[in-house]
C-alpha cells in the first residue's frame, strides 16, 4: 500500500497506464481477428483491404512499445502470407 503522496500518485498513474495499454492490446487483437475472418471467408479483396487498415493499427501500437515490434512484424508477415495463399 502506498504511503507517501508520491507513491499514491505513481500508483494512480500506473493503473491509468495499465488500462490504456490493455485497451491498445485489445485493439491490436481485434484488428488481427478482422483480417483472419476475411481470410477464412476466402475474399481476397476484403482481406487485403482489412490488412491495410489493420497494419496502421499494428504499427501504431508497436511504435508506442505496447507490444514488441517483432511481434507485429511476425503477425503482419503471417497474415500477408495467408492472403497470398488465397489466390
């Protein structure tokens, strides 16, 4: 339990940051799910469109260091490979 005013403030800030980061991670997972859903349906045009929209979200979250940049790169690579396989 925080005793000093500084420790109480840091605890509040940490909680706010945790909630913000959780929200952004959820946004990342939702973006990936949208692309995967389009891939499962088999619509290459829709999947490509969703991939372009999702890449912006993924890159933004990686730039903020919410998740590691390599995780985003790996995810984008796998999704783009799956889209290419739809042909």
